[in-house]
C-alpha cells in the first residue's frame, strides 16, 4: 500500500507546483499589463490574486526525478533577468525599425521605454586554490 501512496503524492505535488507556476506567471502578466497599460483579462487577474500553494517537500526529496526546485528568490531574479533581456531586445528592434524607416508597434515602443531593472549580482563560483593564494 505504501508504494502506491508515493506516486499519488508525487502527482498531487506536481499539480500543486504547476498551479504555483501558473499563479506566478499570471502575476507577471498583470505586472506587465499595469506597466504597458493593456487590459488584463478577468480570469488572469483572479488567478494572480490567488494565494500560492506551499512548495512541497516531496519534490525536494525526490529532486533526482525532476531536478532541484528553484526557490522564490531565484525565480524572481530569473524573471527580472528575462525582463531585462526583453527590454533590451525591444530597444534593438525599435532602433533597427527607425534606421530602416519601418513602423514599430506601440507595445515594442512602450517596452523599449521601460527602465531596466537592476542587474542581479553575478553568481559566486567556488574559488580554486590558485585563486585564493
């Protein structure tokens, strides 16, 4: 009986973590829409307003199956880094369009006009013996 409990718990845990990711994605969508001014659909807003389910200990124990879980702070820094890349890409697109005398969409213009988020600190790498001497 115990062997059947573990797979069921893994499925429940995976479902909770998927809901968690969907809520976080909805929150990012709402934040973008507030900044860029398009209207957020009501289902997305309701999803973003939901409480996050807790991160499951089961996946932490079984990370050999699914890889290590990313803590919220790392997820936030990844989202900010992605936002930085999107803003920079929009700036390049707007510059190319201007140089080629093409129209640039209003969304790209608004994204290109956003202030870049602070650059995250570089990840520390373990020092070797030669570096520490």
